[in-house]
C-alpha cells in the first residue's frame, strides 16, 4: 500500500486577552510555528479570529472600535513575521482573522499560505452563529451576525503544497454540507479554526456535551467524506470567558489521531498518511458509485424543517 506522509499540526492558542497587542500575538504564533516545525510540521493550523480576543462577545456601537478588530491587508506590517517565518522554515499555515475589504465589507475569514509564504487560498465564513440584536442583560453575547457578512466565496478547494485543501471556520464544522461540498471537489484535507465559548446565549447544551459535539462533528465530517480534518481552537479563558479547547486531528476512519491535552498554547502534531483515505474512497464512500443526488433535492430546496414530502401511496 502506498504512503504519502505529511506533517500536520494544529496549534491551540490558550486565549487572547483584550489588552494583547497584534504584535504580541504574532510573536506568540511565530514561536508556536517554530515549535511545530521542530516537531516535523509541513502545515500549521491556527484558530479562528486568531489575532485578537473573540470580539463577538462584546456589543460595540462605534464603527471605529469595531474596525479596530479587523485587518485591512494581509500580510500587513504586523502579520508579516508569520509569512516570513513560514518561508524561512518551509512551513505552510492556515490563519483565521477578521477581514475588512477595501470596499467596506466585513468577513470572518481564513487564508491558506504555502511553504514559500504565498497566499494560496481564502475562505469567508458562511455559517455565522449567534444573533445581531443587543442582549444587554447578558454579560457576554455572541454577535457574529452583527459584525460579519455571510461569506461570498463559497466552499473553495485550493492546490497548496501538492495537496487539495478545503477550509471552514468554527460553526461550519457542525454542518455536514460543508465537508460534502469540499470532498466533492476532491479535498484531501479540511482545515478549520474555532472559538467555542462555554456559554453562548440560546445554546442550551450541557457543558459536558460541548466537547463531545465538537469532536463528533469533525470525526463524522472526516469519516463520511474520506478526508483528514484538522481543527485548531482558542482555549482557556479570554476576558474571563472559557473556551473549550480540544484541538484535534481526525482521520478518514473517523478516529481522532492527535488531540490537545491542555487548554493552554499547545502544538498538536500528527504525521498523517494522505493515501489512507483512498480505501474509503474506493469502497464505502465511492461517491460516483453510490451517491443518489436525484433524491437529495430537498437539501437545496428547503432551509428549515417542514412537512413530510409525499411518498407514493402516502402523505398525499
Ligand atoms: N465561533 C463560532 O462559530 N462558535 C460557535 C459557538 C456558538 S454557536 C451556538 C460554534 O459552533 O462553536
């Protein structure tokens, strides 16, 4: 059996505080990238909105304050060390950040950068959770729907470092359509960053199931689509709010092959065999042989739950 090994790292970041400057955060990420390289990383995955604290927990009225959390260029003077280190070490990376475009659009974005420091792909988050109204009675809110527009780039797959790589961000990992859209384009690797606070308004999961549903989502996405999934989160407390951690790599068998042990900064490494996916693609998930899209139209036609469809002899 063939083997194409690749050094994959998810870098968990143990919380960014409101007072941490971009320059401090970038230095921290550079040092984590160096540790990842020392472990054998070819590619490093950083979390969602990595450069600042998770601003969606705060209600801001003032556009200048809001925009201060966003990047207007990438790389910028402040983020350039990440690109320079990537090129120096020959390590690619995925980075989540808040993007303000030159024509005034705000997106929750990730980029893919190859081992020469060149941007090879971009994704703008499509599943934005939370709310846009001011729930001022709460200590912390989840205002992604206020601060970000729905991404306009679709689910892209990019050739980078000799691989086909798809990207997603945080809440996307809970939606099976995301992995399917990427795997139908031949993605071998799905990279995603996340911020999952323990307390989210209106999200009534038992605390112990938060980690379970996170791991279940990436494992199911990996297995059902015969892809590797690498998920990097922020963890520990940010401004007193706990984020779940559990940064992990899931294989096409649906197993977690590496997982953070702490809720601090941590480099999680796996030497993965990219060809391991092939046996799944040739058998149980041979899409060409087994998928039946003529029976999937309801997935496109409906957004919310509705009445049962007519079935001949029933429901008419
Ligand atoms: N950042 C992000 O998308 N976080 C969400 C938590 C709240 S959604 C109920 C997540 O899915 O982890």
